[in-house]
């Protein structure tokens, strides 16, 4: 007869609210949230120290509720639970802070544990064979001599690897989630911790939590909260280091490549001394830590400018490559004018002098820029450039590229070219955060459209990947918002005064010219007297709630004309009010695609995605690009990939639960997110409450997303404020200065070499 496998601890229970440890057996799951791991279990214990009011059952055990995160639901598994008793509306419950599995000591207990489903690769039959072979030593064998499992006929080398990975992984994941679940750390993030730190994960969390900042998705503030809860010292060196780095990361996310040293130190002190007893974090401590970071190479000092090293490298090297491209000798072709005339005749167009000059400029220089607003003929010029280049260089490879999938497809359609790529695809970047592996773009001529969206990181990767002799043309609208990522590349290159630039500033008025490009030009000139009519309307609303109601009504009306795909609400803010993207999306979803069948919808975070919803991809991935818009074509909650989205060109992407965070409802989106896209009709709330965002570049970018119709909803005074506020969007970058400095040095070196050659000739 087997010995009873449980030894109960009768001395460790205490009054409600006090931290204790008790032993208990899992009985059943009352509730479990698969997304965040929160669970409520029914468990049983024989511990006589448990609060008396819970009472004993007929089996002489106390049955009670346990709440925690990612507790293992394995029948008859025994856990040592550490936590406290709490009163709730459901009665007395034990709130678990951490737990450890008390592994069974009997053959039957070990067999039940192995076959519980916790360990992949071991079913009941295999578990019985393992226990029959190793008896009560089974778990020691798995831990210390795992190769001995190959003595079991059912277990191959491959299966053994699966068993050991699952055994170690489940154990590690449970420890991580038990510790971090209460802080809102998801299973997906726990997996990242495990992948990054492996068996050291729990030790890192407990003793060096700020190392979590190394992992994408773990911001300093989240980690700092965890560290404070485990009583980490405010002046811990790791805390101070990561706080300073966090300030620069935040600046980068706001578009800045660097911060001035005094501003960085000041902001770091505010962050690190907040809610900390006075004197525990001092300015001297922060200055000393800053010096250490510079010495370690974690910060780059350029005078008073402080960079994250990678972004200094991006800016410096982009300037050097740009200057090198500009130093190449101009190429003149005797046949250029002849080809230019023939192309105009074939295309049935007559280029203006400035447009023709843009073609010549591009043909003669290795790097050039064409900029202009809607209706100024950028597409006409680009088609002419491509045709002339093909005549001058037959058989040469051309790459058309853009920062987003939608912009790339628009580029191919408008030029009649067979294909255009995203820059990420051309550079083999599978995601927004993917590491760059050096590639050489196999093209002789690279044309980048929507160049205002190109940030510093992408610009460096692109220019670094050019082949010897490759020609580059940037096409974009310099008056739009700068890139979402850090830097202001297009405007800085123009401001350098070195890069050849053609500015197309004439709107070509024809009989049926839309008011949209005319008003865009007026706005750019700071004029508030706009042309209104069927294709450009202003509907008054005095507040966000009123604007939201009008927007809903107009959206319904316009989708009946243009369709849901081609009608878009663009708003300055994601949150903020009823007129922000989040609230508008919920309202428009319920109106356009209401809930009719719970099986055809799925929740992810605080959003519900339904069959037929309009959604936007928000991250670059292998098969879809940031900004791509599609429609949910399947929802199957029981599938490994429960959501399927069909994008344009019938591209299909299946999403796992972990990936649902990369799509969002797209009936409404922010103006920043709309860059590179075009829609037949756009509806834009313009309200005084959006004051911080009311700038000329923002309203200009919004209305130039429309091809056929613009509807502004809000207050005229807010519109006038936006048009008049032409504060140049200042970002901390000196790319233009670096280009000039490098170019000047190259010229001086070249002149010195020429003089030296002349001296040598005279000597001879």
C-alpha cells in the first residue's frame, strides 16, 4: 500500500491580510481569463489554521476560492501558495502572490502529474511506462538524468527534446506569470522574458528587474512599478541608468534624435525623484550615472548633444552617404532633350518648364528631390522620368518604393509601373523593430515616393544598401507632417541647400479642377478664405459630442456613395474625446457592423473585432505593412489563428491571439496614421479642444488624403487657428548641417588634390 503523499502544514496560517503560505490541492476552475491569465480556482486543504468560518467538508478538508495569475489547473496537483486572505463580494478568498508546485512523491501521483497535459509529449500510456521504469525517482531522472528517458521505447530523441523543452518552459512560465501577472504582464510578454533570459528569468525579475527594459514592450515606468513593489532602492544604479535612457527613448518616440545635456539631466531628475523620499535621488547621483553611461558607450556625446549611439550613427552616416552621392560628377546626355520631347508626345502631355527641369535634374544627378502638393503634377513628372530613364538606359533595373504598402500600391497604379515595393520589403526588414542585415538593393535607379514619411533609421538603411552607381530620387510633399519615426529627413535634406531640389508649386487648373488641391495650396499660403462646394464642405459643431453625431451621420451617407473602404474619418487624436479615433471607431462599428452573433466576434484587450469589420494593420510584418487596410473575412474562436483579414489585392493574413494587437478598427484613424494613404472621401473633426494639434501641417496633411471629397466638422475658429499656426515642426536633428559639413570637407579635399597635382605637373 502506497504511503499518503501529502504532509500538511498546520502552523502557517494567520489572520486575514497577513502574508502566509499554505498547501492546497486544485479541484476546479471557476473563472479563467486567457488573455491576461487571471484565474479563480476552487481548492482544498486540510490545514487547520485556515479561517474557521470557511468550515470543513465531509472529506475533512476545507474548500475555498483562490485568485491569482496563471496558476496551474492540474487536477490533484498540490501547490504551496503564498499570499493573504481577502474579503470580497464573493466571500473570503485567498489572493496568491506566488506559488511553487509540491511535486508528488508516489507512483500514482507522479503518473497523474506527467499525464496532466502540462508536459507536451507525455500522455497517460507514456507516463505509466516512465513511472513503471523509474518509480518514485522519475522526477529526479527528468531533472538530473533526462537522457535516461530514451530507455522508454515510446520516446525518441526528437520526442525527448519536446518533453524537456515543455517541462522546463512550463515551469519557467508559471514562475514568471505568478510573479508578474498582478502587474498586467501578459502571457506574450512573459514569453519574451523567458526567451531573453531563459532559466535566469525569475532571478532577474527578483534581483535585477530593470534589465527587463532590454526587452521590447517593457517601458521604464512599467518596470519601475514592479521594482518598487519588491522594495527596490530608488537610487539603485540600474534604476538611474534606465531612467536616463528612458528619457532619450521617449524623445526618440517624439521625433528627436538627441537631447541637449542640460535638458536630459533635468528631465531625468524629475522622473527619478518623483514619489521618492527627498534626498534619496540627487542631481549628483544622476550626473555621475550619466558620466558612467557615456564611459560605457551607452550614450554618445556630440558637444552638448546627447544621442543614443545608434541614432548618432544613423544621422552621421546618412550625411556621409548623401554627400558622397552629391559629389558624383553630373551626367549630361546629348539625347536627353530628344527623349524628353518624344515622351511628352507619347504620353499626350506638355510639361511646364519647371516640370521639364525636374526631369533634367533627375537624369543628371545621382541624388535629387522633387516636392510639391496635390495637383502640382508630381505623378506626371514621375511618369516622364521613368520613361526617359528607360530610353537613356535600356535594360537597367528600376525600383519604385514607398514607406507603406498603400503608398507603394498607389505609386504603381498612378505610374502604370508593374510593381512597387515597401521600403521594408526592399530592405528585408520583416518588422518595424527587426534588426537590419546588410543587403544590396539590386536596382540601378531607386525612386522613393511619400519621402516625407521616411525617418532617420529607414533613410540610413536605404542609402547604406545602394549599389555602386545607383541613382536615387525622393518624391514627396515637404509641407506634410514629418515621419512618425525620429528625424525629419526630407526637410533636412532640402534645407541642406546641397541636394538638387525641384519644387512644383503650380496647381494645374482645368475645367473640372477639384477644390481640394486649390484649398490645400491656400492653406499652405496661410489663407483662410477657402472655396466651399460639393467636394469641400464645412459642417458646424460646437463640441466633440455634437461633432461625433454629425460625423456618424455623414459617414453613413458617404459610404452609400463611396463605400466603407473609400470613406475615412481622420482625427488629430487617438483618444481625448468623443471625436477621437477610439470612441469614433466604437460608435461607427456599432452603426456599420453591429453585433449580431457572438460567435462571429472576438475580444482582444479592450476591443472587439467582428466579422466584416474594417481594420488597419499597425505594424510591419512579413506579409502585410503598417497602414494596410482590410476587412475581417473570418472569425473562428476555436482556431489557432482565430481572425483572418483580407487586404487589397486579395492578400490574406491570419492572426493568432498574440498578433491581434497589430490590427485596429479603421473606420476612424489618426491623421498621422493616414500618411501615405488616399481615400475618396475624408471626414475631419476640427475643434478648439484639439488646440495642441491644430497646426497647418496637420490640417494640410488631412485634407490632402482626399481624392474626391473633404468634409470638415467643427468650429471655423479652430480651422483658422490651424491654418495660421505655421510653427515649423522642430525636431532635434542636424542632418542638414552634417550634409553641408561633409560635402564641404570633400570639396576642400578635392581642391587640395587638384592643387597638389598642378604643383607636381609644374615640378616635372
